[in-house]
C-alpha cells in the first residue's frame, strides 16, 4: 500500500517557432543571470490546458460559470463577479478548485484549493530557449479589383476615391498590404512541474467554519454515495471508488498529453513530449531532467547541455523524439504509455479511505 501523500511529475517538451498565448503575443521574462529574454507559458494556461484535456478524455462538459454585471446609477454596464459552480460532481471543479465570493455577503463564501499544484512552463535552461521575432505581411495586392479598401478621416468619415488619391500622392504606401512588426515566437526545450496531493485529490472537507462546499452540497454528496472519512484536514467526503477508478486514468492522460489550444493557426507546433519523470520526492525531478552549464572556449559565451538522468532517483520515461535534442540511449516508442501507467498505479494504490 502506497503511504506517500504526494506524487511529483516533471515533463519536458520541445516547442518550435510557436506562440503560447495570442492575446498580446508571446509572453516572456528576463533572466538576470544569463542576460536573456526567454518565453514561457503561465501556470494558469497550463492548468487550463490540463483541465481541458481531462474533460476531453472523460467526454464531459466543463463546469458552468456565472458572469455577473452591474448597472450603475448612470445606466452604464460594469463587470461584476465571475462565480464558479463549486460542485465537486464536475471533475474540473473537483481537481481544479474553486472560489465563490458573491457580492453583498448574503451567500456564504466557499473556496477550494486545487489538489494539483501546477507550475508555469519555462525553459529547461535560459540558454536552451529563445524568443525569435518576425515581421508578418498581409498581402492582397495581387487582386486589387476584388478587395475593398476603406479610408476614414479623424472623425470616422469615409473618404472618396479622389480624396484617397490626393492623400496618397507622392507616397509609396500600399493599401492592400499590412505589415505586423516584431511578432515574437517561442522556440526551445521547456519543462513543467505538477504536484498531486493524494490526500485531497478526491476528498472534500465538510467543515462549515472554513467551507469548501455548502451544507446543502454536503447532504447532496452523501445522498450520491460519497463516504465520510477522517483525514489530516478533518472530516471529509470521499468520492465513491468506482468513480475514482474511472477518473484516475483520465488524470494520468491529461497530465502528460495536454496541449495548448490557443496557438495561432499559422504558428502550430506539435510541442512533443520528450521525457517524463515521476517520483514521490520533488528533489529527484530536478535532477532527472536538467541542464548542465558548460564554460565557453576562451571568450565565448557559456552553453547549456540538456540531460536526462535515469539514475537520479525518479522513474524516467524517454520518448523517441527526445533523441533529436538530448543524448540518450533509452528512448522507446511506448514511453508515454508507461509513464501514464506509473501515474495510474501510484494513484490507485493510495489508501483514500484510511489516510490516518
């Protein structure tokens, strides 16, 4: 019987000239030690991608969300609260956590911290990733008789063809071409880390002094077969075993096969998984998938060498594409399947009913 309360996972992915976030271009941060700007994907985006994959595998709809808006005294519409359903029947709620703090205090606030702690996806080493730029052109000058051009003045009035011709006189500006400058992309080797708190994975505390669920939901879960168990967090309700055993393989799949769905269409990258390390000791993950700094020759800049170490104390699974970027001799076609089975076994063997 597995007595360890946590499972730690590190994944290594390769990204090629892609965009993790599209709203304001590729996110990046400055690394002061190596004096470089590196791309990253936020922990929130990684979590959202994992939860999306979980719902896909289970073929269930995501939990509903309530969006509130307020009309002020002047009749203007302003954004209010965004409230979760706080219903552990929804798997993305049970595993993703929630917070519901309605305005006015008429309803009791409830909050649940996710049993999955998820990191941002960052470079394996600052020298093993980059943020290249490109200038994009949107060119429709080959068919000017088909495409329509509209030019407006400072007041929003549409100019006539004659006014546009006068305005463009002496200019080489083309109205059928657009240039989008300095579009940033992400390229390199990236890692993400996940910690699974098995004590809280399928348990919801019933304490109403610091509630995760309402008293009405407590009764609903009991009627649905959730069992009362005692944990280090006090009295909890535990999801029925048959439901847990259905969800556990989907969790393993989601943690390994998640993908970012917000990539721009013109910058798609497979973002293939190169290696997975799993352990009950977080320190071994950093050693299993790491990079080694190598001094440059003479005055050249230092370099970083990616390393997969199968003797660092973690169970390590190396895929075939990994050999293209990291020197390894143990890559296999079924590495990810073995990693998923490892996660499944660890989650299944934890004694959820008798935690104390």
